[in-house]
């Protein structure tokens, strides 16, 4: 498995107007939202990057006024899931 590591200089990290314990999780969430918004990550993968549940990530997108993309494939997957629950 390959791994992507993003290095941020201490100078930039110290310039973030966030308490140090919140920096990593906040950057992960910000990156996840923007990549999803630009269509570079699917909802599931963006949610994974943000380390949030499906509902938490939906809420975050709403707070950020990000439109959700929902296509026919998503609808088909949801309908299949509902049929399996019956």
C-alpha cells in the first residue's frame, strides 16, 4: 500500500489560527471538503479522509454550503441497499 505524506513547515503550521491539537484533524477535514467539492474525491473517500461518519460528513458539507453530487449510480446503489433491508 502506498502512502501520501504532506509536509507543512513549522512556520506555516504555527501560523494556523488553530490550537495545535486541532490542526491535523482540521486540515484533514478542510482538504476532504475541498477535494469533494471539486469532484476530485468521492463522498466515501472524502469522508474517509476527514475521518468522519457518513452523517457527520453530510453535516460538515451542509455547514460549508457544499452541494452534494448524487448521480444515477448513487441512486441505484441506494435502491439496492433498501431492497436488501426488506
